[in-house]
C-alpha cells in the first residue's frame, strides 16, 4: 500500500493545503467510512453534515465549503475531479509485467511493440499489430490483422474478431466481444439468407468498454466509436452504428443498426434505440426509454410509465388500452358542452 | 444412469410410500411425458387431470391429492420441494475428478485446498486462495488474491478479477464476470476522467450466478451479494449495490450503482432499478418494470403498459403524450359542471 | 482480394447483364460510397436519387428501376437477395485451416469428423462428436457428450455445456453460452433449493446465435431451437423455451421459461416475453414490448409509450397513475349528461 504526505498529495492534485503537510495518508474513503489514515472528499453539499464527524485524516474540499471543516484540508476547485485523480494514485491492482507468458499462443506473423504484456492462454493471430505498452489479458483472442494502439489494456477473456482497429489508452473489460457479425439477413422463400458482414469496427482513443458488451462489425462500412466514449457492461451496439466523441452509455442499453449518435450524449441504462436514427449532440436519454425517432435538439428525453403498486398498475395499464377512445370521448363532451 | 427402488426414494425425501417398495425408477419426468421407469410429481392442482393418464412409475403427491392417484405414490407435504431434492439424485452431469489439469496455469503463490479440480486452460493468479473441494472449470480466470470458499464451482470460462471474495457452495455459470470496474467517471472539460474502482466484491455462501451476468467491483467500498441470493443470466449489478439474503433476480435485469435491495425480494426479468435507492425486504417487482424511487413497504410493484396490436398501440401511445393535458381538460369539465 | 468480371458475377447470382461483361469488380459498397471497382445494389426505391451520382462500376437492380441507371447493371428479381449472395463471394475472412492446433486440449474419447479445425486453447471433452468440416474457434469449451453437426462454426470463446445437440451449418458467435442451468429453484423455509436441470438443448440446422447470447438447458425436457432460427447478441432464452423454424430474434430480448414461439416470427430488440406463453406463427413484436399473455393470431403487437422530452414525460407519467380514476370520472360525466 502506497503512502503519501499531504504535501505530496497537494502537488499531485494541484491543491491548496491547509493543515499538517507531513501528515501521511495511504488510501481513499467516503466521509462516513474514512479512518484517520484516509483522505476523503466532499463533492456534493448534501454530505456537509458528515464533515463534523468524519475521521478522515484530510478532506478534498472546495473554497465555498472549506470553513465547514476544521481538520487537514486540500482546497481545490473541483473536489470530485481531484478525487478521481487520486483513485489512480491509490489503485492497488498490480499491473502485469511486460512479458509474453509462455502459455500464450502468439503468431510469428504478429507485430509486437515494446513493453508488451500478453497473459497466459491469450491467442494472437497472424497480422495482429500491438502498439507499445499494450496489455493483453489471459485468455483474450485477437483475430487476424487486428490493431491495438499504445497503452491499451484488454482485461482477461476479451474477444476481438479479425480486422478490427482499436485506438490507444483504451480499456476493454472481460467478456466483451468486438467485431462479431452484425445481424444482417435477407428474407427469402427458403428462410433467412445471411449477409456476410464485410465491414469492421473502428474504436478511437481513450475508450472504455464494459464487461460482456458487444460491438458488431459493419455490413459494408465500419461501425465507429469515437475518442473518449465510455460504455458500461452488457451494452449492444449493432452494425454501422456511430457513437460521437465523449458520449457515455450506461449498462444494458441496446442500439440498433446504422443509428448515429452525437457527441457528449449521456444514454442511461437499459435504453433501447431503434435503427437508422440520428441523435444530436448533448442529448440525454433517461433510463429504460425507447427511442423510435431521430432527435435533432439537445435536451433530455424519456418514455415509459411511473411505477405503482401492481394492483393499481393493472387497472391503469388496462385503461391505457382505451386511451385513444377516452380522448375521443373527452373531446365529444367538450363539443357538446359548447353547443 | 442411477436406479433406485421406491423404498430408497422414500428414504431420500422422507416420504410416505404407498405401493410397491421394490419398484425401480431411474429418472424424473413431468406427468405428461413420464414413462414407467420415471418418477413424477404434482405440485399444482391444475395438473390433476394428468393423474389418470400418466405412465409414471410413481408420483410425488401431497395428502390432499393422494386419493386421486391409484398407482405407486410417495406422499410428502411439499411435492415440489421433494422433486427439487430428487433432481440432485438423478443429475447426470459427471463432476470433474479432483485434479489440476496439466494444461492449467496455476501460480506457485496460490493456496490450493484439498480435493480441488482445476480444468484445462484455467488461469490461477498469485495469492489466490481456493477452499477444499472447489471446482474451477476450463478457461476460468482468477485474478490475484481472489478467494473462493469450499465446495464452490465455477463453470468454464468464468472471469473473476483480483481481490474478490466468493463464499462456499456457490455456483457461477459460464461467461459471468465478477469484479470488473464499476462505471465511474468524473466529467471534465477534456471529457471523462476515470475513477479507478478501489473496492471489491463480496459474495456470500450458496449464491448462484447466471451465465454472462456481470457484478462490478465497488468504487471505494465493496459490492455485496449476501448468502443464498440467486441471480439469473445476463444480469447487470453495478458498483456498490447490496443484495440481501435469499433475494432472487431474473434474467436481463439491471441494477444501477449504490442501490440497496433487501432480503427475500423477487425481481422479475428485464427490470431496471436506478441508482442510490433502497428497496425493502420482500418486495416483488414484475417483469420489465422501471424502479425510479425507493420502496419502503413489502409488496408487488410494476410499471409499463399492457400489450395490444400495434395499430391500436400507436394511437394510445400518441395519446399518452397528451395525458396531462387530457387530465386538465377533464378537471375543467367537472368544474364547469358544478357551477 | 478476389476479382470477378461482371460476366462471372451475373452467373453467380443468375442476373441479366446489361453493359461490359469484361468489367472487373473486387468488392461491394453502398451507392453513396461505392468506387469504380465496386458493385452496388438498390433494394429500396428511396435510394433512387443516388443512381445518378454513384461511382459504382455496376449495380444490382430490378427491372422496374433498370431504366433509371445508365451504367453497367445486373437485373435481378430481388436485388437485396442477390447482394446477400455476393457478400459471401466477397467475404475476406480467412477460414482456419482444417487442423487441430497443438495448444488445444482434445479428449481421446471425442469423435472427430473429417476436415475439422480446432483452434488453440479450445477444450473438447469426453464423448464430444464433431461432424465433418466443423470449425471450433480458439478458447471454445465443449462439455461431455455434446454433438456438433457438419459445417457448423463456433467463433472463439463459445461455451457449450455437456450433452447439447447442435445441428449442421450453424454459426455461434463469441461469448455465447449454450446449456447453462435454467433458473429453477424451489422456495423453502431455508431459502431457495436448487432444481438441478436435467434436460438439454437441441439446436437445429442453419441456426445463427449472436455474441454473448445465453440459451439455457431444460429442467426435465429440452430447450429447442428449430432450423433456420436467427438470434442476435445478448439474448436470453430460458429453460424449456421452444423457438419455431425461421423465427428471428433481435438483440437484448429475453424469453422466460417454457414459452413456445411459432415459426417465422420476428421479435424486435429488447423485448420481454414472460414464461409459459404460446405465441402463434408469423407474429411480429415491436422493440422493447412486454408480452404477458399468449398471442393466438399472426400480426404485429406492441406495448410501451412514445418518447417525449423528459419534462412533459414526467407530467404524463404522473397522470398514468391516475388513469383508471380518470376513466371513471369521464364515465361519470357522460352518465350525468344523459340524465
């Protein structure tokens, strides 16, 4: 476990230290659970009440709240951002050594950069190109001619099909599948005729992809994930989708084929977006909404109904089936009234 | 295939045998499809009609229905529970021998209990602790310092990150990912800044986790799954969620960060639960509901609308957009009436 | 990259060539992005506007539109079907050589057909039967006694449990899990008692299964997927479900236990279907609908609400909770009017 004096911490996050510069901390914790060897933070004024009781050895705090805490403090403009920086400093995961494990299967026709780590049971196919400082976890599979940019890490058991391009400083979590066939079939009198998926997937820099998420390859052109996109677990991204820069997509969301999503959008969890739509920049979709038409204006959008107890819900849901008829009856009453 | 006399079966399930104690059965089947070498059961009176025609060699039945069946029968208080016990007796899967396969990669710094089975291509990292009688399937990955309790079984291709604690007598199905990073990022003017996830995952005893389910590690503290929880396939459990004892979660459900769910809840399939909520004990959520606020009382809760044909649905769904306006117009009519 | 003269292409798709029979093409592209070495297609008249500007070397076109394009053309009755056929011709993926990789673990008790490819790190258990020309990708796991029909391909990191039967000419994408335990438990006073799942999974011929999709084994009898079914990514198919011939299921859909779905159905993405239902042939379910009762007639069915901006949605969703009461008030007004 690494230890830092508050003086060192202040330098790491460019904070203004008030208190004992030699005080040593070795971890991060919330105000409620912190002990004296922890550094904590307050990012939301609703937690102000915990400032008087926290045992934290020091607190990241902004100028507006600084007077409310009497202990060691580091004043920063954005405490949450400072906390995020410190999570990297205090991360305890031991990175694998730069070495190719003898139990990996690596093609002689792959181009391997410097300082690479390849875990046991990983399979690197012909023509793969790995940039410097890439980490390929145990059991990962990289198909032929796939390229991975510098400093990108694949956690164990990631599958990347052939001909995929992944940028630098990305993080792919276990079980994600990049480049499987898009769901394309032509209906015929004999059943479905497969449309072989000839496009690829292009993933930019600093993209994070969650566990068991799927990003399909394009039909003719590529599926594209731009720089800085973050994608949670179990997300489905169909063929030829394009996701704009710095958009965030929460868990269990599904985006159908050829839809283009702008930059800086936030798509909440379990959202469905049908195919061939265009979603503008800075659109926010709330949880479990279904998007069936393009969105041209930034803003927040929703569908669905509010939860109630099941007994009342049954009655209301039954009435939903009569809603158009109810609207017509209401209109009739209003008209009769006017006569 | 194992065979048992009805006398032996009666002992296994503590049942009262009426009929031929030497009759031999070698499998289980439903009343409709049973043959004479099968034992069957009736757990729900709606299937009473099949009692007169079933070919089953014997039936598990409760006292109330016993007179309706004339063949060999085993009278028990809870036929469904007795059937569940017999599924273990008649299970045909051959458990792997307690041995470490030569094609596994096992760290010398791992602590391996007695009677362990580790399949081919499994990777056991430094500091892993495996209790007695643990079974690790082919291709599983266990990260550094992860602990697995006695009698727990991981089916093939399970991924467990570093520092995770899993209790005893658990069953984890293929493709599940335990301990991937929670979806935590701080927004900055340059895009998303990763919040490294420093917490872990703690899973109790007798927990079953479905195929391709994801349980993320906590941000600072741990994600917690208590004893006896059962989780189906493709479920997303985000960072710092807590699931109480004996709660059941069906397939494709997603639970967002820091939500605390009580014990003995039943969450149906494809449910969405947003973050930072508290759900009381013994709450039931019906299929595909969205839960956006805490639930303080036991009971059944729902959201969504009832299915109709698409033509009518389109009309009703369009009216939903006018619902607040309709409510105001209705109120106006009522008021005008009173004047 | 393979090249074909238009004369050869015409023979491959049985088309009527108008133009230069010696013109050579080496790939497929959409009208908008095609270059002169590409062949393109028009399947939908809305894209007619691109015919005058496309740079494609030739176009697949039907007789009705043929006069609208002046360049090389191949007249066919169904251009989309012809395009689908050509995607196979121009597919660039290099199939693995028929060989068992030395890093695979193959039981001596498995029966291996002719012309088989088994990738590195694949595990083939005792009693497995592989038909001729089967391709097993890297890292796949096949449990004991599983059977795979001729010409079926498993992409890397597929998991198939014991005793599963998969037909011929199927394609299974990475991360899918076939034959995990159905979610069956008996409630007892001590918690959930596992019902061991003694059934299997039977998959017909020409079935495609998407990445990270799960198909559970049956409780006593089998889960059944009939010939020609196509299933997208991240789909959950629970125990004892039956899916009829040529039905298509889009991504993120969940089908609960024992539901029987007819043939030639199209289930859109993120649909939920509860257990123990019967769905007729040729039923279409629109995206993110919840199906809670059996459907006896072919046709299109839906549930859910239409998207609006979140502010309006909040008001309407709140009114949904009053819908039954509103309906009663409306009826009262109508009755009072009549008096």
